[in-house]
C-alpha cells in the first residue's frame, strides 16, 4: 500500500530540550526558534555552510522540478496545482512523487483514471518517466541566482567551507555541478540522497558533508535552504537551520515574474513564504542568500556568548 505519511512536522523533527518557541531580537536579525543546536557551547565560530541547490543557489523560483513534475503527471491527465506540486518540494524526488500521489485529490483522480489507487510500483513508474524529462530541462534551469557568487565569495573570506545537499539524484546534481563550475560556483562538497542512502528530512547528507569537509562540531555548521524539508534536515542534524524565502519554492516565480509583481503583492507573497519556513522551525529566515551575512554574525556572537538558549 502507498504510504500516507506526511513530511514530519516541526514537533516531530526537533529533538527534545531547548527553550521553547520564544522569540528574541538581535539588532535587525530575528531568532525564530530558540531550540538551538545543543553542542553550541563547544563551538565559538561557524566553520561551514551547507547550501541547497534549486531555489537557493540555482534555478530562481525552483521552477525545474515543479514544471517537470507537472509535465509528468500531465501525461496521465492529472493536472497538478502549484500548491500540490510544491508542498513536499525538497524531498528526494521519488519520495516527493509518492507524497504527491498520497494527496487525496490526486489519489482519487489516479483511481478514476487507472482503476486502482496508486501503488508503490506506480511511484516507480512515474519516477522512471520523471528522470529523462528532468535531465532534459535541467540545464536551462541551472543558472546561478543573482548575488550567489558574490555571497559565496564573502562566506569563504570569513573562513567558511561550502557544502551542499539536494533532493535531486546524483546524475542531476552532477549536471548542476558542471554548469555551476563554469559560472564560478564550486562547493567543497556536494551530496545527493543516493550518496548516503537517504535524503531529507533525514540528516545524513549533512553528516557526510561534515565528514568530507572535516568540520565539527555540528553547532559550527549552518544549513540553508528554501523548503520546509530543508529546514527539517538541518534541525534533525542538530545544525543551525536557515530558510531562504524569496528565491525558491515558497514564491515559485522566475526572477522576471517576481520582479514584475506589484510591491504590495511581492511583500505579501514574501510574508507567506517566510512564515512557511518559520513554521517549519527555522532558526532564521532571510529573503536571499545575499542577506545572510548579518545572520552569520549573529550566530557567531551567540556561539561566543556561550549562552546558547538565551535570546
Ligand atoms: Mg531547493
């Protein structure tokens, strides 16, 4: 039978302890989740950032996976809404397909069209169709998000290593790596779910990034991504978990379409995207990677203060 399990919610994925969900302010940077990495006391600075790919560093609006999934389901006459296709974005792609098939409307539509509820072998079948379609359109959606190159340069100048994780399988990640390297973006470590035998919301890609980049403790690492699944991955690993609201899945628009919004519409959509990441348990939320520096300053101040759970 098809698993109906949903992506774990905030309370399922955050380890016990911490100071609850109180908020605190530090200058312009707002701490949203006071349950901090428990080893904070042993770290006095950040050593590495682990960045997500689509919607965080490349593919403004995370368009490639959304459009491909809509196309694949379109082949069987199921037209997925943006909300349906984006709800579980960030998971490994086969898990994402399984979750889409578990949405009651989609499950019922499948039943009506195919005469049975979706099974795990249907998940495999949709995934098999997804791979070549996604590979064929990934290159055109692999451009760096504006500001990423300069931001990564600044992060490196402050002594940070740069790792990465993704929901894409290895072959797709390799394609992104090749294109990004040509544009000047080369992380120190890049891992896909199949490299470690499991993807988000599990923490193992982050652990393996730490091993390969030789960085510790976990409280000296921050994970940055655009989906609730990214946030859960970071929280499950015990690292700092930071959301990026403006360039990814929560808005779901190309750079040009985003710029074309009226300022009030843009702000209202940003608010929704920020809240989704906050609800997922993010320690901090920024709109773009370019705005991360004050957050990194604040985390390092917090680490040096050795009073990690006090705002
Ligand atoms: Mg992403």
